[in-house]
């Protein structure tokens, strides 16, 4: 196991996550791996967002470029055209909800923040555009640092690691140090299930996710309806809710602080049961 030597800075100005939170997924894309672009206009997504909030979501994650395996990269202008109208509308109609922008481009992140987003969800951990860390730091935005091996169009071709858990521990040690160097301390970690990983890599990371709590930072689990569920149970994305919920409970037991989900009601129920179990554990 690597020696984790990142010095954690003062976190007094950072809002602590005291109980598990739900991040609702809103894809402003025509090629999402699950929603397939059904109703991705700003008006459509507002209606879905309101339902998610009513069911228990406290964060809404807006993505304008699909990052499913094999996805083709779109232009910055097209990504902006998809996400900014949605973020503007959500910020106006749901002012108490935290809005996250799912992007790895610094310019998209900056425009999103200027229009109401307060969280940057970067699948690359600033591997693709390091300036995104400065954008987050200068605007006091919370930053989700995820791990991926390569870009979405080729990340699943032949993912390999010496040891996936130790390799990611070293990755986050380096990424957190870089965040601190840029003046960014409000960081959330995401191991990146399905991003440059085999099914066995995913389950190894889930089983050992508690190891990533040693950094003293919140952990996000993005498992919802992914192939790590459907391929194991012999189902498909549309029928992967039951398996998703089962893995959400394991993620919570392993230290996850945020569940990024398509199905908020079921995730909320999972959290309620998890918290009742915790009350009666000791």
C-alpha cells in the first residue's frame, strides 16, 4: 500500500457533509447511456429536476457531453449551448439546490459557475485541462476529482493496472497535492466506476472503497445503472435499478458520502435504511 503523505489543509471554510447526500443526474445530451436523450431541453430537465428535489436530491448534476464508453467528444460551443440554458433555469427556479456541471473543460466550468453552478464534476481529475483547478479555486467552487484511464472514446479498450486500488490511491495523492498547489481544498473524490476499468476492477474498488477515506475528503459513488450491475446479473440498463440499489448500500457502508443517481426515490430509501442500521450498530 502506498504511503499517503498529502497534508490536509484547514477545512474550516468548507461545508461538511454530515449525512449521505444524493446527486441527481440530468443529462442535457441526445446520447446518454440510460435516458437516450429523451426530453433534454431546459424545460424538460426542469420538470425532472423538480421531481428529483421533491424525492430527496440536494445536488443536481448537469452534463452536456456524454462520457459513456465510446462516446465522441463534441465541441466546446455545443457543450455550452446544451448546459448553460439548463443551469440558468435551475438556478432561477430552484435557488436553494446545489448545481453541479459535469465537464472536464475549464471554459465550460467557468461559464457554468457564472450562471449558477457551484460544483465542478470533472471526470478527468484535471488530466485533460489543468486550468479547471484554477477556475474552481478562484470561484470557491467545490471540485469533484474523478479517476479515468484515457478519454471516453477509448477508455474501455484495454484497461489495466498493476493494482487498481493502490494505483488509484497514488493517483489521488498526486491529484490532491496538485489541487492544493492551485489553491483548491474543497475536493470530493470519485474512483470512477466504469471509466477505464473492467468489471473486476470496479468491484475491487467498491470492496476497498473505505481505503480512500484516509484522505479525509468526501467520497462520491457513481454506480447508477452502469454495466458493472447489468453485466453481472445478466440484465440491461433499463432493468438495473435493483442491482444499483444493492451496490449503493455497499458503497454507503464503505464510506460513500454522495450517491450520484438516476433514481432519487430509491436512493433516498437506501440512505434512510443505512442510517437506521448505523443507529443500531453500536
